[in-house]
């Protein structure tokens, strides 16, 4: 009797120890990309004791799209150039609201918008401050991600990587996948009848670098969202004439005298560009500022992610893979203040993995995911809805909401940008000491 009791006690102790060991076993996390989103993912997951972190970056730099390169086609390793940064870009958001909330070092007040070099330096300092470089494998490209079932019956991710220089390939198994590869590199170019016969230069804004390359030329820019307007203003210093072609409401702001708004392009005939109002123009350069496509070429079909006319599904909260919730795609929403949103998305995902938050039922998630816009390609456009979105993530994940000045700063910025495209980037960003009010002061003498 005593022997059987002792055996039972030893068995229970062994089982308890095994359960404790299993619970203490760190889950392996794969982060794809070391741009702003990937660095933010590393920052939050590295401070948790529950995870072993691996960040794969195909270039030798951190910063993603904020790394300026003169090259426009392929980089020094023969890979497609990821960055769409042009030389004289200045952010079109005030630096103060671009900060990660836990690392507020972008403090420019006047001008309130900073250069891309300043943003990249900020990201480098962020990585050093949180000691993130040790988690990053540079020069390592993710070739494929495939879902599989472990011997214990759990979902896991087989990730095949390739060292860019040596071509050495390796497959590793991860419990969690965070896709942070950005979405400003795969150019979207709509079909324009007759474009193949256009006699001049054709390019996408992804390949735009310096305004003096267009000195004395006439340029048509198709698209008047953020990049279209900003590049038109950048070109105005050197180009002879810029036609800003779009079908949206006319801009309320004054423009340089050599920037002319026209309607969208209908087709191209005999070198002439026929507009939707039947007027025609002739230019030297046709530039597409028509945005980008979401692209995840490394994902196997069994991961379940689909992209239909830029509508990425099935994602809960524009973030979580509904069918395989140990995968998330960071940064999908557009027309947002990106860095603070990454901060919220990643904390929410971390809360789910650590069981501090729970997902609703699959049916509820699918219902919430349903298309709510007239066009699929606008499915992830948040704009003013981003603040409710961020708050919902914080409340569900049990962490702090963003400070109020982010929303306040965005609202005053939006108003000034619409009214004063020529000077809003030079404005002074004034935040009250209690961070309850924000003012954007346009410099004297500005239009």
C-alpha cells in the first residue's frame, strides 16, 4: 500500500513538473521585417519573458521604407528596392504625433514636419535604446511561411529563410508569426488605354527620387492623395509644368502657379493624354501616384491570407488572421498615424497571446471583417476612424490608450493641410503643458 502511494505521489510530482516546464517553455516568435513596425514588435515582445524572438531583415539596415536609396530598381544585393523614399521628402505629419508613445524623441516644433533622415535616426535610436539589434538577423530574406501541425496537434509555422550573400537556406519552426513587411513597395499601376504608346517617360512614385531630374519638363501626375500632392509640390521647383490629375473634389488650397489640377485620364491617343472632360494635354512624363498593393509573396496558400483588390482577408481588427490567430499582419490600415498605431496593434496581439485578452467567436470576427466601403481597395482606410480603432485595441487588451494630443494634433494638422498645402509643413506645433490642447501656427507671410 505504501509503495503504491509513493509511486502515485512521484507520478503526480513528475506530471506537475512537466506541466510547469511546458508552461515555462518560451514560444518562438518570427518577425518579418525590421522597419518601424518590426522594431515596435521587437520592443514589446522582447520585454516579455514568454517569448524567444527572431527578427528577419533582408537588407543590412533597419528602418524599412525610411531608408533612402538612390537606386530605384534593385539594390546592391540584386533584390527589388523596398523604399519609396525620395531625397527631399519631409513628413506630411507633425513629428510630435509620429512618436511611439513610449519613446517621444521627435520633438520638432517649427517646422513641425521633419526630414526622412530625422525619422530614420529616430528609429535607429529607438532600436539602440531598447537594445533590439541583438534580435535582428540582417541580410536574411524570408522565402516562405507554411502552416503545419506539430506532433502535439498544435499549429506551428515553418519558416524558410535565405542568407542573401551566401544563399544558404534554413527552415525553422515558430509558434507565432508577425508580418511587418510594410505596404509601400509593390506599386499599383492601373490600366490606361494606349499607355504602351506613350512616347515619353513613364514611372511610378516608388521610383521618384530628385526633382531636378525633371527640370524644364512637363509632367502629368495621376493621383492626388498624399504622395501625388507632395511630389507635385516638390517638382514645382524644377519642372516646367505639372498637371495634377484626379477625380476627387478640387483642392481647397492655393498651389504653385505651374501646378494645374485636371480631371482623371481617360486614355492616350497618338501621344496625347485625353482627360475625362475630353480635354487633352501633352507631357514629357507620365507619373503614377496611384498607391501600392499589399503583397505577401512568402505566404503559402495554407496560411489562409488572401488579397482581393487590396482587401486583405480574413483579418480581425485589420490585424489578426482569423483562422490562424497566432499570425498577425501589422500596419494594414491606411490614412493613419502609423507609429502609434503599430504600438497599439502589437500590444493587443501580445495581450491575446499571453491570455490577458480573448478573441470573440469566429462568426463575430467574420461579421466585423465584412466590407464596409463601396470599394474593396478602400477597406482598410481608417482616417478619422483610427482613434476609435486604437482605443478599442487598448480597451480590449487592457493597456493605456494613446495620449489625447495624438488625435488633437491630427485634427488641427488635417484642417491646415487642406487649407494651406504650401506652408503647413513649416508650421509651428504648439502643445499645451497639460497636453489638452494643440495649435498649428502658420509662419507669418504664408498664404
